[in-house]
C-alpha cells in the first residue's frame, strides 16, 4: 500500500487542527480489494507508518516509543456511517451556538452538559482529554475532506487488544481504530485514537 501524503486531510490537520491527536493515514491499495483482508492490511501498514511520525497519540517517537502489532489478535466488525460519526443530540455546530445554549440553560436554572454515549469519530475528534478548539462544523469539514463519497464507504471498527498503541487509551479516555474503504476512490482511511491525561 502507498500512503497518499498529498491528500488534503494532511494539510487540513497541519494548518487548522494541529492540536488534533487522532492518527490518520490515507492509503492507496497496491492490489485488488479483498474485503476484510485488505482492511487488515491497510491497518497494519498504517500502524507501521505511524512509527515514522514525530508523535503517535500521546507519545513522541523521539523518546523511543514505537507501535507494534499482533495481527492474530485483530478483530473487526462492520459499522454504519451513523455509528462512525455519531454526535450527541443538539451538539453545537459553532462556539456561538454553544454560548446560546449555555445562556438558555442558565436562564432555566440548568447546567450545560455534553453526554457522549459512544466513542465515535465525533467524540475522538471533538472531545480529546485536553480539548480541541473545534465544533460540529469543524467535524463536518473533516468528514467532507476524508469521506467525499459517503455512499460508497465500507467501514470497519477494530478491537483494541492487538497493539501497544491502545495502552494509553485503555487507562482512561478510550480507544478506537477504524478502517474506511471508499470503493469509488479506491482509497483507505485508517484512523486511530488512544489518549490519556
């Protein structure tokens, strides 16, 4: 597989969301698509590529951290677009909208609270341990850049027992790994999330 280093998501993350701690790798398969077998190959290749980066989740490779993978422990299940991108009901699209919601709740004697029921890509992007100055509209933009052909996506969610990558997230915040294949573009997006405070 070949990493598509010129994919627009890399520039978006570098210029607008440089504090984002998701690990995103965009790959072009070198051979034919073979379902879960190719998804697994993409995830393994993506995790190998992470070792070339300065930062992997909470860890810096300069300190000696390297990701390892035990493929025989990998398990996946298909999920829907809605499961991948889930956000809480009435999640604010902008900072201005959140301020309005907070103000209205205060007038009712209530407190603003975001309730995250699942570790979705929305949660992973918008609610990392130390926060990210991003809102619903930012998440929409990220998804548009990553997944322009939503009707042609095959999405797998992976378990978290096959790599030391997940150690930090298993301590507290959570873990996730998704592989998304766009049949129309012939491109994989692999996203990892594993953070702690």
